[in-house]
């Protein structure tokens, strides 16, 4: 009886300690399993903010979750890789917040929303869901715009009170929604849109010089380009598209009249006529 009591006294603390270790292990594993992105490139000074805490120096391969934020300081860049293989490059003096990010596997409807507070980002959004509904796969909020993209390579810039969206490549147009006027515009590849609060969205063609300038500013040599593609190849202008006219219905052509070739008449040889006989004058007879 006494031995059973002593064994019970030893067993109870052991169970408690084992439970605490198991609980602590689960708590430590939870954040890593809920991450939605990681920092795969750092150039200069980059800081991160977990949830609503304070900003602190970021580290390479640092995991990020919803409600986290990243910012770059002067002359600095950062590159993020998301779990759906989408890529974001942050330019200098940029602050980006991961507002809500879920793919919809367990939570139901997907929701991927980022908030650009200031600066400039390049987004290469992978068409991951393949829902076929035409709804945006990715939404980036700026002070004046809601930008919905699907399978898109573009750039968003906040400069003062002006927000600009540059669309480099896209399988479908980018949907722009003005927060102040309610205007909705579909931005086509090769154009950029300028938005200010209370004013209509303005669309301009994207020149080749501006495109090259933006790519040089927001390119990092990590996963931003396909394997084997150099920065020179990426900056090269796209080949011009040649429109091939569609073949119409075949129609019988009218016969072509060919006039006969004139034949020169064969000359008939003419025998020369004999020369007339001329008698020489008779000489006078002598008497």
C-alpha cells in the first residue's frame, strides 16, 4: 500500500512535466506551420514587424505570417517569396503589411490581401488557384486604390498623394478600384495608371525607357527571373507582335484573258528584175 502511494506521488509530477513539454513543443511549432512568406533576399537595411510589435532588423529566410510587416530603409531592397510561389520585391523606403493571407484549403474562400503603406513594390503573382471565376488572386491596397491581379507582373508606387500602377505583363487585365470615386478600370499590359484621391484614374502608355528603368530598380538576383535568364535578357524589349490576317473563304477567280502573241509575217523573197538593155549609140560611119 505504501509502495503504491509512493509510486503515485512520483507518477503525477512526471505526467505534469511530460504534458508541459508536449504543450511547449506544440506552441513553438505553431508559428512555423502558419507562415505565409519568407524573406529570401536582403540588400541593405531591412526590418520586420511581427504582428503589432516594434520593427527590428530582419534576417534572411525569416518566416512571415498574416499581420506581419516588412520595411526597407534608404538604398535598401528586400525580396519575399510566398507559399503560392508569388514573389514581391520591395524598393527603397518601402513599408508593406501582410493584411490577410490564406489559400482557402481549410479556411474556405481564399483571401490574399497586402497593404502598401509607402514606397514601391514589384509583384509577380503566380496564378495558383486556377478557380476560373475571374476573381482576383491577389489584392494590393494603396491609399487610393484597390489593385486586383491574377498571374501578373507589375509595379505599384506611392509617391506623395499619387499612386501609380505599372503593368509589365499579365494574362488578364489588372482591375483597379478607386476608393474615393468608386471608379473601376481594367489596366492592360504595356500601360500604367495614375490615381489621386477624388480624381479620375488616368491611363498612359508604358514607354520602353521607363520599363527598363523600373526593372533595373526593382530586380534582385534571386528567384525574380526564370532559371537561366539574365538581367540583360529581362531588360531586352519584347519582340514585336506581327498580326497575321485570317484567311477568308476561298473564291474562284475569273479566268485571265491572255491576248495572242503577234507573229511577224515571214518575208517572201522576190527575184530581182533584169536590168533594162541599153544599146550604145552607134558611131558615125566614115564616108
